[in-house]
């Protein structure tokens, strides 16, 4: 049996092309390092897409670690149950990205997304 906190395939976008409609029509919420794009889910289940480019973190190991931080924040947040399509875009920053700040910022963005979806 899968864990209730898991990150199942149904909560993921399948490729970058799959979350292009969300980027085009969603509501954008911003923090210093991240942009969260929110749209009502087309399948009734919340899905997450993450885009972290080389300008944000040149090393693939760092990019993958940051994606893992984003997925973990989503996995543990109640917004996972709201039926939203969410896309996280990283903004280029100076210096090395701080995963703890990213987790905190994404939590705040997800809280704002939950409030936006209810109104």
C-alpha cells in the first residue's frame, strides 16, 4: 500500500509540454527565488511541475536536489489535496540557492495558492 504522503505518478506532469497550458493560463504567485503558477486541475487531482534551469544552478546535482526539495514541500503540504495544477519556476539568483529558504518560500506560496483557490 502506498504512503498517504507519497508523490504518486498521478501528482506529476508528464514532460514539460504537459504543463505548458498551466503556464499560459494560470495565476502567478511570486517570492524572491520562485514563481508558482496555479490553475484548476483538469483531472481533479493536484499535479506538480518543476522547472529549474542551468542559470539557477549550473550543476545538475544541485538542480536535482532543489527539485527534490520542491517535491518534498508539495508532498507534505495540504495543497496537494485541493485539485490544483501547480508549476514551480525558479528565478536566476546570485550565489548558491539555499534549500531551506526554498522550502519555506514554497510553503508560503502554497498557502497563498490554497487561499486563491478557495476564493
